[in-house]
């Protein structure tokens, strides 16, 4: 992890759980942000008028639709709608949501505060140790795999399912002890738990 990412994670640790994200979404319904993709070190206010700007946008939908811009090396600038700056109370929420959206890609992200924006980019210099360290900070969004060792998942589909279920249950138990009611088992939010 680079120093900016490490500092933001340290400042806002522990990273938010899915339950905290869900509760924040309930309190802040229809939460929207201004988003703009920028070439590194090329930010200007004029870019908010470009095709890479997504003003007054729903975060999840916009990132999912435009994620390729990060793969192309651009940085994502995030601010409150029409304010050209981000209120600090949104930083831990945004970091957790963005990691949750991108965790399946198994890429490490960089986070930094610049010109009062939260800036997100893909950490192209990250090695295996950096990625392990990064994802351990967001353990509450992962599915419970132990990053310290080879998982040894059996080849037989039924055995593998039993093995992964046991791993998930053990992980859920550890997280419940560590985080109490802030932890939701199996990377769920309250809505998906109640719908089962």
C-alpha cells in the first residue's frame, strides 16, 4: 500500500462493515456524489464539464458502469454534489463501498485526499504482500478466506461446498467476536438477510 492509502486506512480504522454501510444508506437515502475520471496529475476544474464527469450520480451504479476508466489508468475524483469538495464524514463510507464493489476483481486500490476530493485509483505497483495487507484491512467485506495460507479446497464439489461453508462459519464466528453487532455473517446486508 502506498503511504496515502495507509494513512487514510489508519485514520478511519477499522474499516466499515456491511452493516454500517447499510445503516448509513438508510439514514442518507438517495445519496449521490459528483464523480470525475482524471488522468494522473492532470486535474483541472474544467474536467467537470468533460465526458468523464458524472455529476449528481449514484455511486454504485456509476462505478460499475465506468470501472474500465480505472483500468485505463485514470483516477476517480469524488465530491459532494455541486460542492467541489467532499465532507469528511463520507470518506469511510466511500472507501468501504468502493472496495466492496471492486473486491471480486482482486485488485488493490489507492486512496488519497487531494484538493478536498477523495481520489481513487488502481494500485498498479502492488505485489502479493501489498494486496494481502490491503484486503486484510477490509476483511469484513471479504468472504472469509484465510489470506495467510493455502485454503486447500477439495476438488470434489460436495466436499468443497462443505469445506467452504465450514470456513465461512468459522470466519463469521471470529468476526462476530471481534465486531459484535456490527458484523453481518456471510457478507450480507440486513435487507438480504431478512429476505431469506
